[in-house]
C-alpha cells in the first residue's frame, strides 16, 4: 500500500507539471504560426514515434478497445486541444486557459455517481466547491487586469466539455489497453485528424523559425509524452474525481511557468486563489480510495466501518459481504432446510429490510 501511495503521488505530481507544460507550449508555438498548424506538426512527430512504438510492441488490442481509443483521441485531443489551442491563438493567456480546464473536476463529480459508479463524499464535494472558488478568484484577477474578452472563454469551454466526455468514456468502458499503447494509438489518430484539418483549412505550413520547432519538441516530449501519458496512468491509478481534482493545481503551476518564461504577471488575488485551490486538492484527496492489488477497477472510498471493497473487470467480488450477499446466502440456507426441517424454514428466511 505504501508503494502504491508513493506511485500515485509521483504520478499525480508529474501530471500537474507536464500538463501545465502543454499550455506553455501552446503559448510558445502560437507566436510563430496558427493553432491548427502547430497541432498538426506536434502530432505528426508524436504519431511517427507512436508508429515505431506500436511496430516494436505489436500489442493485441481488441476491436472494442480500439474503438474506445479512437473516440478518446477525438474527444480528449482533437476536440479538447483543438479548442484550447485556438483560444490561446486568439489571445487568451495560458494561465486563464488552464483555469477553464480546471473546471473539469466539478463537471466530472456531477456525472461520476450516475455514470461511473464513483461515490463523491461530502468532504470531496466541499473540496470541489472550494476549488471552484479558488479558480474564480484567479479568473477575477486576470479579468481585472484586462486580459481577454469573456466571450472568448466559450472556445476553451467547448474543449473542456470534450475532455470531460473523454474521461467519462474511459472510466465507463475501462479499456484493457496499456497506457503506452493507448497513448500511441491516440497520437496516430490525432496526427491524421489535425493534419487533415490544417490542410483542409489551408493552414498547414512549414515555418522557418527555429523557435517553432523548439515548441513542437517541447509539446511532444513534455505535453504528449509526459502530460497525456501520465493522464492515462492516473486514470488507472485513481478514480475520475480524484485525477480531475489535480487540474485545480494546473493553473497556478502554469502561471508560475508563464511568469518565468513570458513575464506574465500574477496578481495578489490570483495568489490567494492558488492557495485556495491547493487546499481544495488536499481536502479532496485525503484518504486515498482502496484499490485492488491485482488490477481491479477502483470504486468509491468505502466507509471506515464497512470494510474493503474490490471490483474486477468482468466479475464483481467483495471482501466484505454486503446485504445482497447475506440475503442470498440466507435464501440458500432456507432452500436447503426446506426439505429436511420445514418447521424452522421461516426462522432462516432473511428479514425484509435486508
């Protein structure tokens, strides 16, 4: 369990850092060309690497899992990144764009229960709402400084909805594809989509500035390999609510990077918002959910007095008998006693409220 917690902490920390690098790379690359051209080049390089990886590994991916990965590429890369980069291309700062993306936790938590079977506790809801307040403070600080128009925010908001849909799709279908193979397949699909989009809109170019290719390398290595790779890893290590809560830490991290690299200022209100976001993440992630040691799918954190819970793909097994299991055993006992001891059959029948 200690090793698992250390792995989860390392994966979560790396995710925040590398995911933030994606916004910085977008800010860097769009100085030289348009968003579609930058994304096409990014995934042409990433797709070439992905093709080599798949050729070496030759993974066996079922048709169902392949369809899942294609849809994940469409929703979490083509839709999400396409609109996020477009928003930055139209003048939205990297920090504000990251802030819009950090609204994902509250949306994920809203649908996590009915769609994914992940219970969101009262403490987690409090953390999610607190994080939303922190995001609002940073947004208010940025708008007060006159950065961007509120209507422009609708562009990255559309991308956010794509990321939410893709996250829910992955947690619902639970593909058996490894994180590396999933990333490779998604990169190939995104290379085709973004190249076709850039070419069809006459935005595919061959920039001459060396800085552009520096941005492409930055995006491929840090954002695609690090950010998206650890995003998929964290989806396997944690529930959708917990991994989404880490996005609250992306805006402050992005703003620090933007301050160091592009001299974007950070106001006092934004600093307060960052601290509130950090407190929200700690509140959400207190007491990591119990996970199966043999690869089972994570479930909501059980109540302290209820014992452990363990769910596996294709079959369900609980280490702590629930009421349905108790009732089933008692019905079986009553069935056995029906022939040999009819007089006591009623005494063995389960109560109605069980």
